[in-house]
C-alpha cells in the first residue's frame, strides 16, 4: 500500500522550503551567478535536458515551442510601422534549438548564444537538419554576458530573441544587463521579441535563494514594471501578449520592443 503519510511529509517539506526561499534573506548577486553557472554546467539533475529545452527533454512540446513563437512573432509584428527584417537573428539562451529550427530557415544568419557548449552543439545540429542558414554559436560566461557584444558586433542584429530565459536569469538586475546587450546589438530598425514570466494578482513573492530548485521563477516582473524597465534601457515597447498557461508553465508575457526613437539617431 502507498505510504500516504510519507507523501504528505514530503509535500510539507517542499512547501516549507518554497516559503523559506521566498521570505529568507536574498543571496548576493555574485552567489546567485555562481549557483546558476554551477547548475547549467554540471548537468547534474534529471530535469536538466527539459530545463534546457532539448528535444529529448521536452519531447511532447519541443516542436510546438518554436512553431508557436514564430506564429506569435508574426502576429505581433503587424503592429509595427513596417515589416521587420529577419536578417541576422540572435537568440539569447538558445537551448536545444526549439526556436532556432523555426526562425533560422527565414533568416540570413542565425547566432545562438548560450552558457553551455553542449546546448550550442545540440542547437546547431537541430538547426542544420532543417536549413542551410549560416549558424554562429557564441558561448558566454554567466558572469560576463557583455563579452557577446564584440563577438557578434554592435548594431549587427535585426531580430533579438529571448524566450524562456528571463525567468531563469539570476536577478532583475541581470535581466537589465541583457536588455542593454540587446540594445547594443540591434540596429536602428531592429526588433526584440522577449518573453518574461509575470507576477500575477496572486502576488506571491519571488524566490530569493537556492537557484537550482527555483530556476523557473528566479526572475519575474510585474508587466508594467518590465515595460518601464525596457523604456529605461532604450526600448519602446510596442505590444504585449499574455499566455497565462501553456503546456510547459504559466504566467508568460511576450513583448515586442524596438529601439527607442531618440536612440535611433
Ligand atoms: C529554458 S531553455 C530555453 C531555450 C530556448 N530559448 C527555448 O525557448 O526553447 C534556457 C536556456 O538558457 C540558457 N541560459 C541560462 N542562463 C543563461 C544566461 N545567463 N545567458 C544566456 N543563456 C542562459 C540555458 O543554458 C538554456 O539553454
């Protein structure tokens, strides 16, 4: 017979850990960056391939991820003054290539950025299986994402994708660094398509510690706060679309951003 009291104790312990991670003192930025580096490089838990969106890790959702994102991007892009160019695409946190296989066939060049070489290799082989678009992998250090700017080239990107990534960045401060990097990489007529996990009216506090067990909700934003952060970092938010629930998780907002006019020169 199943030991129901054991299950109840496990659930209670998990709940206790969850509450502590939300109300306990915040770990330093440096410590969270170190934990994130350790998590992604170690590939220690069984969920890693799923968390990295490799096809074998999320076999039932993988194709849908890229298909849905490409369709949503096309739909949201209709609010822009003119059709965006999908020339050079940079995907920040490309994982196992779910988006790459959907976007790269329409691009002139696809640049995949990630903190894990094995994910870049996986992304490259999935992408090469569907198209001949030139593919450039860029491995970065979690602690030094800005290194990507010189390697890719300031102003050289037409479309900057950041999907299923902001939520697992070490902090809101770190997410701001990624917005700055995107602003540097995008040309004046470029577009950023970003997904954030949003804080809803249930208003639970974000996790402040223990990266590995809370990585899917490490960095969340109220939607209006993200809008303002984007403006502060040189973007004009053009449109937002919500996905309160999908097969993978919940509370997602997709935002299409363009470089703000005053920064366009
Ligand atoms: C959930 S997967 C998302 C993959 C892909 N964007 C998608 O939508 O399927 C998250 C990816 O972000 C990468 N990642 C984690 N921290 C990162 C960081 N600071 N900068 C860039 N990529 C990061 C991970 O290695 C992983 O490949």
